[in-house]
C-alpha cells in the first residue's frame, strides 16, 4: 500500500512540471537511450501526455531531435571553455588536456561525442538530412579549433596533425570499451603525445586524469 502511495505521489509530482518541459526532458532521455529515430509515442508516454500535444508544442519531431543534438554540442563547448580556462594562452597544453579528457570520457557510455556520432550514423541516408548537416557543421567547427591550436603551438604541418588527432580522439569515443577496460583507448594520451612529438613537440609526461 505504501509503495502504491509513493508511486502516486511521484506521478503527481511529475505532472506538476509544465508539459513542455516534461516533453523536452522525455525526448532527451529517449534519444539518449534509443537513438534519434525513436518514436514520438515513446516520448509522449514518458512525458505523460499524447502525440497531439507534442506536435502542438514543438511542431515537427525534428525540432526535438535538433534541440537534443544542440544540448550535446553545448556540453562539448562547455568542456572546451573549461580547457581554455585551465590553460590560458597555452595551445599545446590545451590540446593535451583535450586528449586526456577524451581518454577519461571514452570509458563512459552516452558521452555527448558518442551521442553525436550515433545520431550521424542514424541520420545518414540517400537524401541529406538537415539535422546531419548540423552535426557536420559542428564537427567542422571543432576541426578548425584544433587546427588553430596546432598552428599556435607551431607544430609542423598543422592540417595533417589536426586530422590525425581527430581520428585518434573520435576513434576512441567510437570504441566505447568494445575491447574492455584496458582496450586501445587506454593508450590515447600516449598516442597523442607520439603524434605531437612527430610534428615537432617536446616529449612530455602523459597527462592522466583519474
């Protein structure tokens, strides 16, 4: 009986939240767990509403997907802001911090980077999806950021190093512990150092984050 009362109170508490926020939160949860192709009915059920209300408040389903993707992008941008605050005016240190952060995050499921990669795969089709263009534009922006850091650090052949580092980091995110805890991602910081040394950096102790 007590469990039933608790469930009822929890349901009432959820319904106290404005329906638009319930839908937005539900969409983020559903997309994170089931991908951006998840049905709108799943979102409406989790939000304790109906598909008609979702359409009325958000228009097309793509609006919810776009909002979800933008939230992932904002999380990544926030991480870059923190890196810049930790190492102001030191482009090489910022790159090393980015790689070390990626090593730590690559051991987790559901990272913003992983969510964007999965969404890109799901949105790829015979016709170019505008939402896929949003993801591509974001990744190209990050590529330009890495290129500027490589140039500022005076590495040899910055464009080549930029692409190698991106392949390294995003490859680690896509691995997602497929090889276990001590998989290839565990050598990410070491591999990043090797690449930078090959392009003119002095070898430094690998920055580890526990």
